[in-house]
RNA sequence: GGCGGCGUAGCCAAGUGGUAAGGCGACGGCCUGCAAAGCCGUGAAUCCGGGGUUCGAAUCCCCGCGCCGCCUCCA
């Protein structure tokens, strides 16, 4: 009876049945980016994983206010601005815009709200004042710090205890802090730095503060879902919990979800390691759905190793998928009659797909399993295709039903295989041809010449033309519906 | 050192108590003028190793081994 959605909650370290606080409403907050540099595959993974969660929740009938924030003021932004002689605002604007464009290209739906830190300075100041009033924060030389030892639950998300952390401490020593683990709620501006006026003097908010303030504003005191990368568990999310719960006295988050990180040759992809692949580069080389497929064929909590070979495999798998749907779309009614043997199997496979696809997602968003069920269905489509050249009325209807179901489930929820197969094929041909510097017109001409040669039984010439095309990266296959080609 | 995760066929990867999905690749066959694609078949005595619980374990527990992440900004 798997009609309950179970998700792995980092707070309890186990899968739990998802019960929102006020159904059918589900509040969801995901940590976005700090806008100081271009986005890479790791950012794309978080965006896509939570996009699928958002789409799935809506499919289940929930109303989902979804918030994804932008950190648009921060040391790294200021540093970059100073280095490049531009304003911090310009830097932030640029990378926020690029991120929005690139995630949109990836088929990531826009969240309900995309708040920016600097647009919520009053809310943050108010939150700091609440924390000061409660005695869990203190002012020190123009800065405000959160006193971690005043919050009894500190460490509950990351499974750490204060004493242990102090023991191994690699934390920055500051004479302004009472405890080395205390973190800044408000930072004083140094000369030349951007600042906002506050009761403690000119300065800017600490990083962790914005998520507490903005989630409070847009989602209320208790969030149903809070997401982000695994690397945000400590200290970021731990600190958010401390700030929020100390201020409101209410549980901050019911379910914390964290996606695994991308690795390259087994090593974490990170800007500091210089081993990252930018989203921009990936989008220039692969169809967005190839990137989504690559990301979703592994469970969201596992590490995912990026290699060009794996990307090529994802591309090939997606081309095969769309190729099958493309021909399924060409199935037309040719005679009276019901479902014959292959069609009956396809019909059963369709029912199985409907059930298993959703069951997979209900089990902690198991997209890898869901993708597997999609390929199972496609395999049955391929078995059906040879008999479908002369399809019966019912078979033609079945073909349409399969296409509609794939679009409705995989297309709407995973964002994969939802495009019109004909458009996908044509766009991909154009895109890849351009990428390889081939003229599609020339390909069509060669194909026509080859068909002519084949009709004339001049197979030597036909094969030579096919070889020429292959040398250009154009793979030709002959089908009952005529030749079909893709650029690899 | 502390906390967390992972280890399943050549590679990638599901499966978390009832007898090993799927993708890529390989081999044989069918189809094809020949190919490609597709289809059919072959491929894990077995899920890192060793104990234990159970009628039954890749799945639960314990002990090892190996890899990774976090403990500092990081999706």
C-alpha cells in the first residue's frame, strides 16, 4: 500500500512518512546560491532534485509555496567586486541572472518566491533584536553573535556535541567571540565595504541569518520541508535551526532533505578544487534533458561521479528513448480490430508503468527506479513497433495513450521525455549538427542520394554515402517509416 | 580523532527480510541488400570479508577492510 510518501529526514536519519503540518499546504524552502561565480553541475543537481520534489508534491495534490533564496551580499561577492572594480550589486545581479537562465534552460520550474538577502534587511534586523531580547545573542564591538551554548539543541541536526567540536576546532579565533563556535548574526562593515544602518552600527547580515528571516516571512515559523546540499548540514543548517528556534520557540523544520554531492574522479566537485564543470559548458554540449537524465539516474542522496563517458551514455539512452517515442507517434490506424499479442503486452506494461513509476517516487523520491520503469515501458514499445505499421483502431489508440502517459508522468514530474518526440528529434539534429559544424541540408541531400542509390540497387554507392555520413558523426538507421538519423 | 555515508555483473545503478530492475558495453541468433536500431538468448552460485539473528538476508546486528563527505566558505 505504498500510497504514503516516505522521505529520508536528516533530523532523524531515517525514512519517515511525510505528514505536512497543514495539508494540503506544504511549505518548502531550499537554499539557493551565493551569487559570486558561475553555477556548476553541483548547483544543477540541487536545483533539479528539488525541482522534481516540487513537481511531485504538486502531482500528489499539495499546494506548495516554494522558496529558493539568493545570497546577494557576502564576503566572496565583495572580494570579487573589489578585484574586478565593479559594484557588489552588479556581480550579484549577473550571477543571479545567469543562474535563472541556466536553471530555466534545464527545465527547472521557477519557485514561488526567490527572495534576496538585501531585500530583507529590516526583517533580519528584527530577528536579531528578538534574539538579543531572548538573551541568546550578544553585541560585541559593532557585531552581533549568536551564543551557541545558550541554545540547548545545538548540534542536533549534524549529530555533534559542542565539547567535541571545540576539541577538534579549526574555527577562526576571534577575540570578539565568547565561544569560538559562536557565529555572526550581524557583521560590522570595514572601510570601503557596503553597509546598512542598524542599531549596532553600519554593517551587513551574517550568511545564516537570511534563511531564517526569509523562511519565517514566506513560510511561517515551522517549515514542512527544508532542502539543500549535504555540505550545508553543518554549520549552515545547524545555525539556521538555532536562530529560528531560539527566536520562535517552535520547531523550525519538520523534514530536512539533503542531496549528495557531485564528484569528479571520486573527488568532490568544488570551485576551490578547480575541478568543476560549469552549467554553461554542459548546456552548450548536451541537451538539457540529457543533464537531467544523468542527474536523476542516481538516487539524490548518493554521491554522483561526473565523467564524460557517463554523460555520453545518458545522451545515448535519451536518444534511444525519444527515437522509440518518435516512431510510436507515427503509428496510425490502418484497419479494424482490437489489440493483438504485442499490443496486449504493451497495454499491460503501461499499467505496470503507471503504478511502479509513482511507487518509486513515493519511496524517498527514488528517481533512479522511476527512470528504470520508464525504460521497461520503452522496451515494450520497441517490441510493439514492428507490428504497428498496420495498426488496428485500438492499437493506434493505445499508442496515443502510451505517449500521453509518458508525458504526463515522466514529462511532468521528472522533466524527462515530456517533449514532443518530433520536435526533440529535429531540435537535437539541428543543435548537434551546428555543434559539429555540419549543414543539415547537406545531410538531407546525402540521405536522399543514398535512398536513390538503394532503389537502383547500387549498394556500393549507398554504403559509401552512409560511411561518409558516419564519418561526420551522423548515424543512419533504416526503419519501416524510412531512414532515421541522429548526430552523435 | 568525532559525526555521517558508501562498497551489488566489464562500467554505471535500483533493490533494505522471501530468493538479484534498468542503462552502457560484450558475445550468439533473428531482422536487413549489407549495416545500424530493435527483438530473442547468454552473463552476478550471489551482492567487500568474517561472524551472528531468522524457516529464510544483498537487505537486520556485531567485528574487520576499503573509499568518500562533513567537522572552515561551499549545492
